[in-house]
């Protein structure tokens, strides 16, 4: 149905031409779902955009052909291509909220597409849009059709994007990271829905994702890409059980999964023995009856309701939950950037909540609690070199920034010394993460709050950063409060785990036990929603 | 009461402290300026005694707080005082002069938008093209030539050399009679009166100063349109629209342009407010009886009442303008609620 032969794409950049695709071949048969898996820069999205002829200015197809149902897609004029897009081939995107026009009603946006492809007239557009919304199982579609994207949740927006893509019954659906940024249970709901729709309508699909687990759950065949080339293809099972290419092997290893230990995420040659870790009995942090209520026009919002937990010295506590569950509010209060409404934060015997957050920056105890932020790029000052970034806390709260200390920190986090004088945009994602960690541990803190520190990283980089965190903990005896929505990562890194929902703790206990035998229905649904790649050696099944 | 109306009323209420502040600052600043209105009023031949007498009749011998109270009392009664240079009540002067400035500024801005917005859109849809460069050249030239210079050049070309334009002396050639005053805008008043000849005459007078001012205001509007449009065109939702097969026109206008309007409206508001106060030079060059030249003349002779009246009128205008912009926002962008928060 779709066949791409020898596709090569080149981007003109300021630093000269860059080959984004180097001769990619792929075929999608009728009724088949093909998974395209790779890390950032592998060319998986560029492949999709080239098929749709939606490459940005600067990107050009230099070789190869894309044939769809026998038609060479380089032939049609831009206008004819518009007839194919949406009606024959459709696409859904990551970040659904941004993918919708923020100031146009969702019904009108679907109506635009329907009218473009003569599926509706001005008078029938609204009724047809409601049907399209009902097709993606949006409840109360007649009311939602008049909503603006900002009035809908992320999962709901993605359903609208799907409705928009499927409104004109295309034969092929290309999904570009369709669930990135969605909660884990929403991800499952959305993917199950798309899979159903694809099957019911006899469509074909391409699923582009960085998540091998997700791809293996929904695709008939998977191809693995790296640096603009296809390195391996096969069925999910064959890929997982007998990967041919060393890169596939590394990717599978790096994917957090059931039964794997943290060192096993690394390539075989990098698996150093696990360092000895000491968890002491003495509590470092005791949070007692923490409450945070935000006032709002429609009454008070109870973001955190009566949360209590303890972190011991050298221990890692995982804080898990979906967006809006209060985990970020909780961690902001613990890191003393936000004042609790009531409750105590007892740190080494003293109640930190007694010092207002506005004055905590000058408190000597500020140095004892530090934070590693979610987005390694956005949390670094773009005009500071790594050295300046790491020196900042040393100068402000420490005894001064000596070059020796900075070099020592860079060494601890595995940042090569020459990179110390580079700016963030000259560093890779993993290197930026290392700078962020070096900054956080510069003052020898007792407690590090890790706010989804690996969420924006590729899996292979995530594997390295997680292992780095474990090594640092063993060497420095730091305690971690690890905030995340990724249960597979929690299982790897955490001793204890807290599951939050609606501002309250619904379950807590040793991580392994909570993951294996969740006591509450909510935790069970979270665990079930996490995509699980088939474990290596599952060939028997 | 509808939430929108309540929101508007709330915004107006928010403006009250601003106006109070303007009243105080306007009063203090005029008193702080060098110059003595009594000396000016008394004329060149006056002696110390007559100056003192005039000072007494003007109430300038009283202590400042008392003067202020009298001023505020007058304001509350709607009395802006009397201008000592024109001899007219300030309210009458403002009523004459403000429409002249508003007419000039509004026509100039309409003209400017009519050119700058399409230009910015075209430049953004074809970045790096000929039209993009043409846009840049025009915009740079417009903003780098001072208005009094472009004004004089335009007069030289169209009045002196070509003889197409009427003499640059005010709002209406002396052979025409002012239209009956309804709004104070000559174009509107003459149109309402059905007087086509006066309308054309007023329009002829307006063209050159409006073009001068428009050239100057082209730059910020065109630049902002281009930047906002570039941003909107590279947004994810434009990609979605294109992937769904929508045509270039729909994508450009229904999707990108409406989203790009918000920063353009903001810029428009800023440009309007600064032009209204800053078109003194244009008014001077074209002998336009506007509020800018009125204020400058009043300032030169320390005409307290006139300066204060001008400052106050401007403050009211800005408050109204900001309100208008806020309301426009809510019309463009449903995300911006108009609630009293």
C-alpha cells in the first residue's frame, strides 16, 4: 500500500548540509501497523514528514521515491497533495494541545477538514463533526463540539486530534509519538482506542515512537532506526528475543522493564558491579500531615491533603501519580519553594515549614536540600557555561567556587573536563543532565529532589543517568525524593514508593511490593497501563 | 449583569486610581516647571505691582495645597479652568482640538494598517523573498526618517512641485466653511451633512499629514505582524491543519493569521497612544490645529490650566484605549476571560 524506497533527505543548516535520512526503505501492507522506533535524531519523524511532503523549509528529499497505492507522491502538485492529505493519509502528532488551533472551536476545526474534502457542507459540518467526535468515543460530543482546546484535558485533545485525522476515512494513519506528554493511563486509553479504530476500519498505520514497549504492544512489525538509517526490522517478538543489531540490543537493554535491574539497562561492557549502598535507620526527613490548599474563584482547591511520609538517610523514596495528583506540589513544599497551608516538614529534627519559602533561599539549610529539574535544557541558564552553572551554588551558599571543586564535581557526574567551558546549546541532552546533577550535588546536600529528571531523555541516556544517580547515592550517602510518572523507573531506583491520587496518598510501601502486589485498584490500573516489552528470552510464549 | 459587562465596569473602576494619580502628578509637574504665567499674562510692559495683582486674580498667590484643592473642586464640577493664552475655557479648546488630532491619527493608523499588515503577512509567508526584503527596506526607511522631514518632503513634492495637494494650512482650505459640528471629525460631520464637496476638501487636507504619520508608524506594525505570523506559521496546529489537507489560504488566514493578531493588536494600541501624543511635529508642519501643538504652546507659556487639561484628557484617552484593547483581546482569544478576578 505504501512503499518507500531509498529515501534520502538533506537539511540545509547554518553548519552545512545534514543528511537526516540516508536511504530508508519501508513498506506498509494493507491492514498492518508498522512501528518505527528510534531515539531523537534517528530520522523517524523526518520519514513521516517526507511521506506527507510536510518537511520544513530547508529539508529536501534528495533521493528515493514514496509510492502510495501505485502513485508516486512526488508527482502531485501541492494542491493535489492537499487532496491526499487527510483523505488518504492522515497524521496525528505529539503534544495534542499544541496540535489544535487554540482559538478555534474543536468542532469548527473538524468541520474545516470535512468541508475541505467535501464530506460536509457549511450546514452539515457541525452534525458531521459531532459524529466524528462520537467515533472517538468522546462522551457528550454535542456539547464538546463547541469547546476550545484549552477547555479539554490532554487526553481529550488527543481524541479530538484523532477525530480530525480520521474524519475523512483515510486509509493510512501516521502517528508521531501520539502519547508523549500524556499520563500513563490516558496513554493506554488513547492507544487502545486508535488500535480499535484502525482494526474496525481496516486501515494501515505507522506508529512512530521512542518507546519500544509501546511499539511492541501495538505493532505487527517494528523497524529500528538510527542516524537516518534502518538498522533492523522484524516482529516485536523476534526483535526482543533475538535482536541482530548491537544497537537494537542496546535499545532493548536500556528500556526499563519488569525483572530488569538497574545495571542491566546499560550495555554489557558498561555494567560495573553495583556499589554498596547504606540505608540508615535514622530518618532524614519526616513530612507530617502536609496540606496545601489553593484559593480559587470556584472555591478552595485541595492540592495536597494530609500527606505524611519519611525518608531515611541514604534512601530513595518514589513519588508516583498522574498529572494533577499533587506530587509536584508536595515536592515543591519539601524543597521549600512553596509554603504549606499546614503540616510539618521535619528535616534533621528541625521543622522547615516554620521558615517561609521566601526567606529559605538565604537559610543555611538551603544547601542541605537541592533539586534536579525535569527539563535539563530549560533549567540551565543558556548564557552560562557549565562551569558557571556548577559554580553558582558554590559561590552563593558554599565556601566559594574553586576550580578544583568544580573539576571534582564534573568527575563525579562523569562530565569530561573540556565540556566545562561549553554553553548548554553545545551539549547533548545527557551532558546537560549531568551538569544539572553536578549543580545539585555541589553543596553536598543531604536530600535531592529529583523531578522527573529523565523524562525528556532518550532511553539509552536515561539508563546512564539513572545509574549515575545510584552511584552518586552510594558514594555520597544522599537521600532522594524521586518524583515521576514512570513506574518502570520507580521499580529500578526506589526503595519505597508513595502513590498519590487527588492530593492524597492512596498507597505506600516498599517499591518492589507495591509494584508486584498493588493493594489498591488505582495502583493496579497504573501498573497495568505501563507498557511492558516482552522480556528477553520470552521466546517460548 | 453579564460577566463581560461586569468585567468592563471593573476595568473602569481600576482606572480611577490612575486618573487620581494623573491629576496629582499633572498639577505638581506644571507647578514645578520654570516660568511664571503671571509674567507672561501681564505682558512686556508690566511692573512688579501689576504682576502681583495678576498673580492674585489667577489665584497663584495662594499656598500650593490650597491651589490644588481649588483645582480639584473645579474639576469635580467639570471645570477644567481657563486657558490664559487662548482666553477660552480649556474644555472648549480640547473639544475643538482633540477631534482634529484623533481624526489625523486614526486615518493615519488605518492607512498604516492597510499597508503594514498585508505586507507583514506576505513577508512572513515568503521569508527571504523579494517582498520580504522590500518590506524590510520600506519599514527601515519609514522609521528612520523623522516625521517633520518626510512631511516637508511630501509638501515640497505634492504641493510645491506637482501642485496636486492643497496648501498645508490646517484642516480645511479657507474657502470652505466648517461643517456643522456633530462629532468634531470633519470627515464624519461633512458626510453626515451630505456635503460631498467639504468632505473631499477635508480629505485632501488630511492626505499628506496622514501619509507622513503612516510612514512613521508602518515599521512597528509591519514588523510585529511579520514576527507574529512567522511564529504562528511554524506552530504545531498549522502543521496539523496542513496534514489534514487544508488549503494554503485556510491555513494562512483562519489558522495562522487569527492567532498572530493578538500581538499585532497590542502593538497597535501602543503605537496609537504614542502617536497621539507625539504627532506634534506633524501638526506643526501642516499647521494642524491638533492637541499636540496646543499642549506645546501652552507649556511654553506655563499655561497651567491648558497643560493640566491636556494631560488629563490624554489619561482618559489611554484608559479608554486600554479598555478597548482588552475587549478586543477577548473577542480574538477565547482563552482570555474577562472576569473580575
